C-alpha cells in the first residue's frame, strides 16, 4: 500500500483516485471548490459528470491543498492544462520537495507554448524530483467503470516511470513505459484539434471516408511537428499518438468532438463552451498548436483550418473545401 495524492476532483481525478484506492492505496483527493459539486463530500458521487460512480469509501476528500500535498511523495495532477501553472504555484506555497509529480492533462499552455511537464518544471524547479506524463486512449467515463484501458507513462527518470507504471497498473488498466516525454505529451495534446475537426465532420453529416482521411492526415501533421520539437516518430504510432487520436475522434465521450459537432451544426463557440461543465482542451490547444507550427516552420493545414473555424468564424464547409483543393502532392507520412 502506498500513500497517493490526487489534485482535482473532476471526472478524471475521481477515476484515477478510485483506481488507486481499489488497489488498497491510501488516497487523498483534493477538491477545487469552484468546480466541485457542493454535495460531493456527502454523496461521494458527481452526478452530472460520472453518474452512478461512487468515490471509494477509503478516499479522503478535502479542499485543503496543504493537507493533500503533505499526504504523499506521489502527486497526480488532474486539472486542465491551462490551470497547471496556478496549481503548481499554489503547491510551492504549501509543500516542500515533491518526489514524483504525475500530469494527467493533455494540452499545451497557450501563453508560454510549454508542455505541461515544462510548466511544472518552470514553476517548481528543484522542488520536484521527477515529472511524469500519463497519456493514451483513456476516457474517464470508461476508466471509472472498469472498462479495459491501456495508457503510457513517460518521463526522464526510468526509475520514476517504472514506479508509476507499477502503481497504476491493474488487470483492467495496463500501463506501458516510455522515455519520450516530448512525444507522449505532444501526442496527447495535438490530437485534440483533430478531434474538434472530426466532430465538425459528424455535425456536417459527412461520411466515414472523410473521417478516415482526417485521422490519417491529422496524424501526419502531428508527427511532423512532434519530430521537429524533438519527439521520436515511433511514439505517434503508439497509445499516446494514433491510439488516443482514434479514440478521441470517434468517441461519444469526447468533449473535443462534441465541440466540433455542434459547430458543424451551426452553433457558436461561445455558446457551446458556456453550456459545458467540463473543459475541451482542444480549443486552447488549437491556439497553441498554430503558434508552434509557425515557430517551428511546420505545415499543419488541418489544425490551421480548425483555428480559422473556431476563432475567425470561417464556415466549416469552406475550410474543408480548402483542404480538399490544396496543391496535389505525393503522400508522405511525416
């Protein structure tokens, strides 16, 4: 049994906390008041996001960050990418050195263009020994119900990666290891704008041919940028690449696909986001991805068209037409 802390009591935080508690670990779960149902401590169920899923009876629920941070040498962050910096700043105020910090977010900070692990390092510095990213096709709604899932844990410390691999692995949650932190984080983040595009296609009532082409060419541009940023190309053929891309693009649980689908049906982005109780990481990641593509001089036509639809009111069909009528070329994977 290990003592483990989970920061963020959203659907992913609850799913991971329950997974850890079911393996007889001592888990403390931090609730961030503005985003947590007021009755969660008493009902131990988030009825809007994870109906029917009870928080394990042994999990300690608290809004005291200092108490949760001091509970364990291993801390999981289950908050959106754009909130990671502020959370890490809060951690510096309430805790000493963190042995292992595990990021569950799949995004890129828009203001700095940093990956989540870079944000954590930037804020915590020597205050954290190892930062690990966990990514892959893993919707919280399914993990929380014990549906078999496989993910990958990546980091610069092989010992820390293996420790997290063994801590999280169960008969229904299989964890692979990787030393390609850049690739694993970028795969998890950059697939989200492509999932928004997949939703648009569904909203426009287009076919499977179109979606198949989108996933294939989307993976090509994700890989192009990833390799230019230092990732291993093979990573994008794995769980955090094509695995997560396919799942997010086709799943009814995907928030990013949901946003795109409503846009394809004619809804405005502001109205869509205002109606959602959970964060669609792909919206802000699209902003970051377009800036990264320009910085590294990488062609990302799909992501760029998604950006124009989301933020420049370009009609989705017009964006699709421009993609289909680009200059003809030889197919190259990356």
